[in-house]
C-alpha cells in the first residue's frame, strides 16, 4: 500500500520550422524570420495558454491555498522547457506570473532539463547537451527563483551516460521511465540509486500516468469515466514506497478538453488523495531515501511501445536531419548570437518527432502532435531549412573548403569547417588528437 505520490507535469512548446520553408523560401531577415514560423508558434501557444496553462495553473494555486487552510499538503513538480519559458515571456506574461506564484508557495518543485528540449544527449559528444542543461538551470534560477536539484532529460531519454552526467553536474535525482527491461521485475514505485553512484532515480509509473494522459476521455476504456476518487484509490492500493505520476501539462484542457471533466478531476485529486491517506510529496523530498540499487541498461524514454530513442532517431529521415543539424554546430558556435539561438531551435526533439514514420497506435500519437501533414512533408521542409541555414552560415564566415569529419570507433563524432573549429573539437575530446596529423593536408 503506497502512502506517497509525486505528481508533476512536462510543460513544453517548440519553435516550429516553417511548414513552407522549402516551397516558399525566404532570403531576407534574421535566421529566426527565415526558418521559423513565429505566427504559428504564437497561435499555438495562445490557444494552449487559454485552454490549459491558465485554467490548470489557477486550479493548482487554488488547491495549494485550500490545502494550507485545511491543514493538508498539496504539492506538484513541473519540468518547463526553456523554449516554453521564452514563449511565455513574449506572448503570455500572465502564465509566467502564475509559474512564479507557484514557485513562491514552496509547494512546487521545478526540475532541470535541456533548455531547448533537445536530443543532444544522444550525441557522442555531449558538450552542447551540458551547455543546454546549464542554460536551463540558470533560466529557472533567474525566472522562477529555484535552483533545480532534480533532472529530467528530454522526453525521459535516459541511459547510463545521461545518469552519470546528471550526477557529475550535481543533481540529486533523475526522473526515468519505469520501463520493465530496465527495472527487471522491480516495481517503479520505489526510489532507486544508480548502482555504483549516488544519484537517486525516480521511475515514472507509466500505467497510472497514461490512465490520465491517454485513457481519461476514452469511452471504450473499461474504467471510464475516471474520477479523482477512483484514481486516488488506485494510487493507495499500489504496492511500494512512492508512486511517480508524470504527464504532459497539455493533458489538462488541450489533449482532453474541459468538457471531458479533466480540469475538475485535477481540482478534486489532491482532496481525494488526502482522504485516502496518500501524502503528496516532491522529488527533492524523497531523493535522500533510495530503496534499491538499480543498474541502468540501454536507452529508455516515455514514447511509444518500445520506450527507447527510436521516436526521434529511428529512421533514415531522422538520421539525415540529425546529421545536418550536427554539421552546423561549429559554424553556429563561431557566429554566436542569432545564429546560435536559431541552430539550437533546430536541435529541439519535436523537429525529429515529426519525422516518425511507423503506423499503429504510436503513429496516431505522432500524427496528433505533428505540425505537418505527413512525416515526408516535415522532412522536405526541415531538411531544406537546416541545410539552407548551414549554407547561410558558411557564406557569412567566407568558408569555401570541404568539411573535416572526425571519426571515433567507426562513428562520425564531429564536423569542422575551419582551423579554429578543428582545434575546438580536439580540445573537447583529447582522444581525437590523432586527427591533428591530417590538419595541414586538409587546410591546403
């Protein structure tokens, strides 16, 4: 019987690449104007803000206050991407104000993630990934007044390297999908510790999470309709130490409309949990009590049936797009400013997710979230945009030579376009020093 629950939300919006980038190219303006669709981004943000962000956050603030008046704890955690915070600063200050209010209650924990909600943790060289994590932590500190101690990688993409990196960056805990092949028969309802390390691992109970996220308004589900009372009894009846429920914030009002009863479910849930004797707690409050050691194997995520990296890097279009993004890393860093910012928008996981081609249930989910008519349509526009963007950068830097590709263990791990970039890549990874013998020949 579980006596504790950790409940939280993923809050993210990407900067979407223009749907007509290939068919109607632009040759003037900043990289943001040329390649990203701010009108669409604003439209979607404002729609979700009205349907979900404002009403759901108001409910949570009201319930925290009601809990304080009635002597019960109402606590939630949030993982908010940097790109979402940027959009809130530009188009929804009222939502940002509400997030700041949440932070000031002391009952809400804000997690760290990659600022650009990117797939960069899957690259061999994690320099950019670390920079995005640091940038995000700084943003949470400056905008929301918290120093994150718990880490959640983009879309819960987790492997041993990510867990070790999070630990070396000083995080006390990391969220992970409660994937059976990683837990190896253990329950997700415990706090684990990385085997051989110190960081705590909090596995998401995906069955209980998906009951809200995917099944809530499905009339064919044998548990429909789901009430706060029924759900709280399931949490209580789950064996273990603590149940971790983690869903997209857009679940409340956007994926399931207000008419489904989802917002009322959110309002009544803290009260019903309290009635069942289940304590709402935060990741940072349980991270000091690991129960078992856990050996992290393979790569896990919260997407689809396989729950691995293939939703973003599983087919030839995704690999080609990723390769093009990586080719423009060093040029973007050399130029900095608007170019670096635009390049980082290209690294956002959504751009990869739109290129998913499989059918069935996962295909339907991907179609629902796709900004394009089809994965091929997405590829045409995104692949054109990133290559055109690289062409702009090479022109601006006056580079006319061939690129130099770095290889390690048979894998391509870096691309340099000039001597400075070449030396920077070698500086990042000492094991690439043997490539220096080719430098002179390449520059000729």
